[in-house]
C-alpha cells in the first residue's frame, strides 16, 4: 500500500509548507460528496493522528487516514500547469469514472 | 478540469464549491491581480510571465480596445486615443485636474466627472478603468479555472467617497463583484502580516513611478486606522531616471537632443538605476542618431549625490504626516516599503536612518499591495476559518442628525468599525406635526453649524398626533466601503423615507484631521453651547404648551392667577433671548411651579369630561 508524489509536486508542497511557516506534511483524504460520489481532500497537516498511514515521498510526509487509503492506494499526486492555471492532480488507478471537473470520482 | 490547491486543515471545500477571489491593485501606472493559492498569496502572471499590466487603454476606431503593453506601445503613435493614468481622473471634475498639465486628451466637462473624447466616442475614467479590470479579471479566471466570486480592489488612503464610488462603478462595469475596497497602505501592511502583529503605529512609505504617498496607520484590536497621509503627486522613480539623464548630458556636453535620443537616454538611465540596486557602479552606453557615442561610468555614490534632494523631498511629507498624527519617529513600530522605486539603496538607507530601524522590504515592493488585497479577498470570500481576524475599517468622523435647536445627535460614533447599522428613535416636537426634516451631518462638534452637512430629506405623512407621540425610527447604515444610507420610519403609521448619501460629499483626510482638531479645541465651548441650546429648546416647548393650555382652558383661571402665569412666561421669554442656560432653567422651573394648580384643574376637568355619562360599572370592567 502506498501513495506517492511526483518530484515536482513534492517540491511545490515543501515550498508551500515553508512559506506557510508551519505544518508537518500533507494530508490526503477522500470523502463522500461531489457529482461522482467521492471527492478528494488536500490539506496541510499540522499534526499526525494515531491511526494515520505515513508515506515519505521526496522528503515530504504524506498522511492518510486508514479509510481513505483504500480508495487512494497506488495514487500518484502530480503538480501540473495548464495554460495560466496550475495545481495538483490525482492520478488514481482505482477510479472507474470521473466527473469532468477532476475533483470528484467513483470507484 | 480543475486543478486542486492545498487547503488549511479541515477546510477542504466541497467539489465545485471553491470560492475564487482575487485582490487587485488598480494602479496609476501599472495594475496587478493576485490570489491565495494553497495558503500562499501569489501574483497572477500573464501568458508571457509578466506580472504587471500597464494601466493603459487604447480605443480604436472600430470600437475595440487594447489594454496593457499593446496599448502602451502605441502611446506615442496614437496619444489622443491612448489613455494613461485614468486613475488620476476618477471621480474628478475638470477643475480638479486643471493642475495636471500637458495631457494630450480632449476633455469633456460632464456633471460629476470629466470624460475623454476618443475615436470610439466619449469615455469616462470609470469606463477606462473598467477595461483594465476586465483584462485582469480575464487573466484571473484563466489562471484559476473558474468564475470569480469577488475581488478586493485597493484605493489610495486619501481617495474620497466620489473616487471610491467611481472605482466601485468601474468594477461593476467589468463584471466584478467588489467584496471590499481596501486602502493601499492597509493592503501592504496586511501582506506583511502586520494585522496579526503587535498593536501600534506603522508607516507605509510608497514611492511609485510617478507618485509618492506616506501613510501613518494605527493597528488596534485588529483594526487599521489611517491616522494621517501625505505625499507628493508629482514625485516618483521617473524623477530619479531624469536626474541620471541630466547628469549624462552634463558629463558629455550634449544638449538639444531629438525626442528619439531623449527617449533612448532615459531608457538607459532607468536601466542604470536598476543596475545600481545590485552593483556599486554601472556603465551607460548609447549611440545617438547622429552617430555620436555616449559612454560614461555612474557609481552609486554619484547616483546618491545627484538624487539626494529627491530623497529629501520624500522625507518632508513623511515628517509632516507624523506631525499631523501627533507622533514622533520613536512611536513607529514598523515601516513598510511599497513601490518599485523603494528598491534603490539610497532610499532604503534614508528611510532606515529616518526611522532608526530597518524597513520591511522582503516582499516585492511592486506586488505587496496586490498580495495584501488577495489575502483580504480570501478571508472575505469565506475561505478561512471563522476565528481568523477580519480586517476592519473604521468611520473617521461621527455621523448623526440635527435635532431641535440646531444640536447634533450622534447616531454612529467616530471609530466605529464598518459595516455598521445603528437606529435611534425620535419624536415630534409639536402637536399635530405631520412631517419631520432629517438632516444628516458628519463631525464631532455639538452644533450642526460646526459640522458638515451630508444630506437632508423629509419624512412626510406622519398622522397628526400629540407632540412626543410619534415614534420615528431613524436608521443609519454604513456599508463595507464607507457609503452611508439613512432611512426614517414612523412606527405607528409605517410611513418611510430614506436617502443614500451622495458620494460627492467625501472629505479628504486633511479635512477630517482639521475637523477632529477643531472638536478637541472647542470641547468646552461646545458643551456650553449644547446646554444652552438644550435649555432653549426645553424652555420653548414649555412656553408653547402653556400657551396652548391657556387658549384651551383659560377660563379655569382668575385674572390674578392668569396674570401671574403670563408674568412668568414673559420672564422665561426674556431669558430665552439671552445665553445663560441656568437663567433659562430657573425661569422655566418658575413657570412650571406657577402652572401646577392650573395643570391640576385641567386634569380634573378632562377626567370629568371623560367620565361624564358613564356608570361606575362600565369603568371598572
């Protein structure tokens, strides 16, 4: 079971955390909502919960609660630039269908 | 497809619920747009990676427009239709801009604001600014991948209501929802996180391309109050370029250059200035149109010397602003540097020495205002948790209305944080009064004549009632941009009237400071004047009531009693002419005592009349 970051994503995250001035890492999660049933959450983590799964990817700590991990296993988080827009993108092998917006998915 | 940003812990938005908000620095020379991405405020660049958008709009004959660099490039070719510095005309009449000379535009005097004649028709400064805002909005929506919920737009601290309203109108024309107009120095302070810093006095030193502004801010309980502003609207980085240019002419013995050569040397001068920020010396080289070569060495020492008087020209307004705020340099907790020209080392040094502390300069001085506006926009759009402090502005002068005798009743007091709404109940002064005049005033003094009149309106259609029976609720509401609306409603009948205070009534900070000073100097006089007017109003009301009673029930009195009352009335009338509040009070009390038994008899009579023809049981039930 693992979740990884691309090197570019890791660099951006490390940079954001440094500028933000605090945070132990990045918390990824899944919650039920959105047009395709599930939605990703992407947040700064200020503390580690007892049952968190921890992954180290290019020096950035990624925290995922056990329930979310089932949906995220094998996911790679990338940082991409599309025209003027830039941000994070989930490459998740588990998904069966995805809402056009990219924020919401089904498994 | 949307790309995700990192949220604060526990604040992930539901899909499609991201609230995109931007901060816009709508500048005289350049404009910028910024947003908060993954908790960090960043300026949004254009397709070519440029952050600045020159605040230049060119109107073409076919009705289309060019904005930014494209328009700037055509400035010398098509000067009449290429509008620069529209910000200087916002909310201004022809007389206001008469001082700005050498403008290539054909002005049209329109009520309220000047208009510019272009090949595409007459355009107002609001429309020009809207074009700039539209370009920034398009850039933001492309960069963020969605529609904006709103924007915070910055304005100079000294902008009056008319200029602020014009800025809001421009935003509306550009299809932007204005979350808030924010003072530029306040935005800069927010960018440095000073709103979460220690309370105290902060100075914002803003030296742009063509203007210099200094603002003294006081932070207390999360609120920035602008205490004083000063500056020089014709001093900026361009003047430093010009000094270098003149120095080059001196060194080389050149004179009477063609326009083209002048432009070339000015460009070289600007490059030299920028070079000297990082290097101790720089070489200025150019080949003029006649083939003559220019090659001189400019050291930062010489640069400092030839621009010393310019640097000092910024310190004089700074000193003055501090004095206006009754502060010394030792009171200043921090100094924020804004504007590209503050990169010059001699400016940094001079400001550091003046205040005896290192100025804050680690953010890009060109971007700091937009970055602060973006942080504020992010909070206002609801993207931060509730306990985050919301930056608030305050009302600089109390707002109130005129009551009987020309006295001011303050409804919203000075330094209240906005937005704010306050209501107060007033009543009629005379029996059967069917209308009430509401006179809205601004100021700290006790008498209407010493305050500034903002608006007047009438509440009509109050049903005739005894004096004091009507209940008129007057509500003052100031929105987040400092614009006031006043409404009045008589509660028994429901009649209503209201007014939006016309923005042309704005006051400059200087006038506000003068009004505050006057109120402090006249505090004692005002108190006396107020108590005199109050007694006069009271005395007048008693006289009226007694006169009405005499007319109605005069036969209840014998001649001696009546004579005594009339004597006391005359005495009260005499004191009302004078200016001794105590004398009026005494005379009024004397009249009250003289009418006590008369009042008792009237009461008995009216009770008898009310009871006549009724049985006891009827009254008990």
